[in-house]
C-alpha cells in the first residue's frame, strides 16, 4: 500500500470513529441538558454533583454525618488523616487477643488440645476436603450471597450472577490455584473500613464508631466455598459442642430455649 493510500485509509477510519462517537454522544448530551436543569434547581448556587446528591439523600431521610473532632489519649485529631489514624489505633487495641475474657482463652486452649489430631492432621489430595473446588460449589456460593457494598476491587456478586459458565470456569481455575498453593492474593486482604456512629454515643470518641469492613467479594466467594467444606467436616466428626446452636445450619436460639 502506497503512502497516499495509507493516508486515505487512515482518514477513512478516523471519520468512521468520529461518526461512532457522535452516535453515542448525542443521546448522552440530550440527557445532560435536562439533568443540568434539575441540578441547578436543586442547588442554584452550587454546581458540585456531590452537593446535589447530598441534598437528594437528605430528602430521602438519609443523614450525612461527617466524623467530628476525635479525642484519643488526650490528643485531638482535626484533619481526616489524623482521624483515620486515631480510629485505627482504637480498633487495633480493642481487637487484641489480650482483651478476651480469661474464660474464653481457657476454653480455646482446651478445645485445641482436645481436637489436636483433627486440627493438625496433614491431609492429602485424596481427602474429600482437599479436592478441587467445583462449579456447583461456586454457583451455590453465588446464589447464597446477598446484595452488599463492594470492596476495593469493585467486583460484585451481581457480576458473578450474570456470568456464563465459561467465565465462571476461568474464575474457578483461579480459586483452585489459590486452594492448591495456599497463597491468598493481597487484594483479597484489603478492605475499606467505614466508621458507623453508634446511636446515642459521644461522636468525639473513637469507641463510638463501629467499623464496617468492605472486603473483596471475590475472596468472600472462596471463603463461602471453603466454609461449606469445613462445616461438613466439623459436623460429621462431632467436633462442635452439641449445645452450640449459633452459626450452625438448622439451629437457632430457640433450640437452647426449648432445652
């Protein structure tokens, strides 16, 4: 192809690209015009979309509560970074194992000694619990998940629910690789922690905020599959206390009340 022909062909491709962009931009521009009118009426003196959505949330009854000044160890946090550091320090100290009751620590040690053989058995690839995860297990895990906020990777359960089997099999290969190697991706360990204020508490104290961690829903799907196998192992071997009703299928607090 000569240089002149190549230039003509490139110009043709560029013109087609411009036509395509005009086709999808035109309805978008038509949508932006009435939307800009609506936003200008809601907030006539503000053009920031965040202000508009804040006003919509207030009209719907949702309160927007920014974190005020926080006090921790006789220090005051004013900017967002200092507030985040104060909340982190409080959550780390509150979640330490040393804060557990002595009875809980003693019961944990007794349980580990009693079931030492099960907790420390090496296992092998022929053991059913160590077999590769299946497509059926993945679909059951997807079906059991509820709609919730996504984690840092922005992947939701809804995406998995609309994937064909070909795409699910590709994800399943990743899950089985993690299952075989025993190395969890770093992205699955990251979380967006949202401090939710407790009602009626002092908003200036870090202890007045309940941390809500938004982790990767991809990692949660694998956790759900592994949890199903562990539940079967514990139930089939009678590891759990017969009086335990919480976190067990087919049981509730009514079972303990009936006893």
